[in-house]
């Protein structure tokens, strides 16, 4: 004997369709659309949860395998990494070296870059490594750059975009990781922030990202191969009061990256904006890793595992879950309100710490 679930509901729907064909058809269509919507988001949620809890236990010691075609790995390929002296940038250098890339390290401190270079050589003794100290806040030599006056005792070649471009033109760049960024020291109202820091944020978080892309894109387009990874921030997704300039710069990076990706997609070059929420780095001031605040090592591994699948990705599974919740259950107004409250609280704690330190002096 065949049984049917919810026979009364089926009879009621059929009665509506028989009496009001048009209205009944609309009801059926809405039911189908709603069912597909729920099914789609259920599958997405299941995939996120599987990445978080099932796959790591099923393959606890599995080394992350990366499709080499996504990263344009070939003999002699180079990865250019900005902000490479610490945190996420350092991890990109180490993990890309392990995947057979030669590495060009760019950051302000030569001493710190030399340490990273030694770490790269230990991981891959065959890798070539170039250390290029460069302070993007003091950069000059590019069209439209601020071109500040050289500091006493600093050679003209320092922080010169022309010198940087010459170094890049000599190597075959397979990957550019635009990681360098400047942020506010702590949350601060726009009108209380210094003009110099505002200019530094725009110079580094906006202009330097584009200048680096323009340096590597000609050779990538000529070879019809290459990947540009732009490291974004949650502040670029949610307008963040008290971090308004940084938030705006990261929103620019998010939109520009995706627009550029569409321009070069059919030419063999992949551009990807990576949504970065919380990572335990010096810049974030998060000292203890948690599920939502991973180590740079775990975070970068997730980025490299997923690179090439999207032009706007949230590769770290707990971040992806948070992103899914925000997109589907939290209004934009509420996100902005909660973000403002969080940054106000952080500001109050920072000011209290400054006051305590002042009294101790």
C-alpha cells in the first residue's frame, strides 16, 4: 500500500489550483522557488560545516595539494609578496616556496626580510630569494606618487618605484600577493585622525595595490598566465565607524579586484580578492589563535587551497560560515551598528591603556 505525506495539504493545494488556475500556479511556483532557495543554502551550509569539522578529522595529516595551474607554477616562476616580513605575508612566502616558487620579498625592514629569506631557504634550498626593502608610505618615482623629499642619508634608489619595477621586470612573476597595508593604530573618529596617517592609508591600501598590479600585469598578460591575490578585510565588507579611512580603502580593494578580474579573466590571468576576517597577527593585535582567529599558517593554507575558485573568496571555513550568517540573517544596518559598537569598545580600552601608561611615566 502506497502512502503519501501530508495528504490534506496536497488536496488543499490541488483544490486551489482547480478553482484559481492562475493564482494556484503562482503558489506552486513560489513553493518551488522557496524550496530551491532553502535547498541551495542548506547545501552551502553543509559544505561549510563539512570543511570545518568532517574533512580535517578524515584527513588529519593530509598535506594541502594545490592545483599548480591555478598558481601558474612553472620552472623559474616567482612569487612577489608585499608586507612579507611578518604574519600573513611571511606565511605566503614560506608556503609558496614550499610549492616550488622563487620568492621576491618586499617590506620596510631589511632585517626582518633577511630572517624570512633564511626561513624560505631552509624550506626550499633550491629557491632563489630576493630581498627588497621598500616603504610604500615613502615611495616615489611613480606617475602621480607623492614623491616626498628624500630623507638625509637615504639613497635616491630607496623606496623608488622605478627601482622596484626594474627588479620585477627581470623575473617571471607567476603570483603577486598584495598583502601590504596600513591601518589606524586603534579606532579613531575621522576628524581626529592625523592627515599624515590618512594619506598613508590611501597611498598604501589603495594606490600601492594598483601600482603593484600594473607592474606585473604586462608580463602576465603576455604569457597568458598569472595570479594576483589581494588580501582584503572584513572592514571592506561592513562599513566600519572609527576605522572609516581603512574601511573605505578595503571596500575599494574589494570592488576594484573583482572589476579587474573580469577584465583579465579571458586572458589567462586570475585576480582574486580574499575576505580576511580575524587572524592572529601583530597588525590585528590578536595574540591567541582561536577558531575564528587562526594562525597565519592555517589561514594562508586555506587561501592557497582554494585560490582560483572565485574572484571574491572567503576561503577559511569558520570565516566562510560567519560570512554566510551575515549575508543571510543579519541586515546591513545591524552589521554596521554592531561594528560601530565593537570599535567604540576597543577605542575606550585603548584610551584607558594610554592613560594608565601616562600615569606610570
